[in-house]
């Protein structure tokens, strides 16, 4: 239950809508490549037609090989469809044209991060910081990579630096709160999360992760209300619904929990975790046949789900099916 979600606004990328880039060495680029072509690329990007952007930008790059803007849009679009190696090569073209464009290093670092090349990502983010030492997004992204590497205290320092240079940086507060929670510093994590909410009151993921802390602390009423706020601001937030259901179950509100879990399954019927949660309620209520059915459903989705095998074994044993129960109980030693 107690696992914080990483929203990866952690990895700060281009904003959702692409805008005309800040002018530096691009001025000549705009004169070389007609503005209407640039605008068409930007409009296609904003419509999320990334394959068309790539096709059109590749054609334009052959006609205007020194166009900073075309190569940058091409790189960003390739990252969007997870062609990370090709995106990295396009960012290298951007940097050949404008070696001082820190954002290209930052975005290239994101591509390395998405590939799991964490040391290379950090090295690339630091190149962005050599150009702009006060670059909060690059600092935040280094913190995120360090968190992925398990270097939690080091990651905290980078989040603090990001906030030092951008006091209203809500994503850095969110990421910092998650690290503090992972370190067991729950009260400080809540304080930081609340600071994030003061900047962005509808940040559903912060409410969800605060709810996880309250649940872990046994503060079920606070957890339930906080999960409800997460759902209020993000109505399709299944993770928050699942967490709410677990909190309701732990409070003994079984029917409300069942209703929540059934709602989740109406949207995502292949959620093995939700079938297990239903099984746990049925087991606790003594409805062993229903529990067995729910656990088997979870295992039909994920046969190697250890918790489902373990819980199924207990329900089988409790229902008097000794041999089947023991077979399932021994499952963990067979894998």
C-alpha cells in the first residue's frame, strides 16, 4: 500500500504546447527556414501529431540543415514517441548549431534517464548547469535520477537547490516530499507537500501521497479524506481509488471498500491488485468461496503474483481444502 507515485513532472520536459523558441542563434535560422514552415511544425506538435511532425521536420532538415528550430522540434518529437536514441542525435545537432542552449542538454538528459542510463543523464544535466548554474529544471532532474539510484539524501540537496532558484517550483516540492516520505521523515514530508499544495491546490498526486503517509501512520480518517481530495481533482485517478478502498477496508467499512474496488474493476478489469484487495475483504468477512474466486482471478491476470498465491493458500486452508492450500503455500519455494 505505502508506495509514493512518481509523477514524472519529475523529469521536466518541454511544456505541453510548443512555442516559438527564445531567440539566440536562431535568428538566422528563422530567415533561412520560412516562418510558415516553422509555424506548421509547431501547430502539428501542439495537436500531438508527432509522427507528422517528424516526417515534415526531417524533410525540412535536409533543405535547412543548420536550422536550430527544426532540429529542436525534431528532437523533442522523437522523445515524445520514445525514439530516444534518435532524439539524442537530434539534440546533438541542436548543440552543434547553438552550443550554449542549456535546454537541449536538459532534454537530452531526460532521454538518457528514460533509457535507464542514469550516470550519462546526470553528466548531461550537469552540462546544462555549466551553461546556466541556476537552472532549476536541471537541478530537479538530477534529484530525480539520484532518487532512482537510491541516493535519497543526495537527491534532497538537488531539490532544495531547485527550490532556491525557483521558489514556486511545485514539482520540486512534490519530489522532495516523496523522498522525505521514503526516508521516514513523515511530518517533514507532509509540511513540504502542504507547501506544494499552497502553490497548486489541485495537485492530485500530492494528496494521494499524503494519504499514504496518513494511512501508514494509522490515521485512517485523515487518509480517507485526503484520498477523496485526490479523486476530487483527478476523477480518473485509479491509484487513489485503490488506496481509498484499502483505507476503508482497514477502517472496517467493508461495503464501501467493495463498492470502490468494483468501480475500479469496471474501468480496469485486469487490475490484479484490485482483485486481491476484494479477496482480502471476502476473507476477512468469512466469505471464503468469494475470496478464493477473487484470488484466482488475480492469478489468471498475473500467475506469478506472490501475494495472490499466499492469500489464496490461506483461504483454501481456512475452507478445509488442506492439500490445495498447502500446494499454494509452497508455491513461493517453487519459483
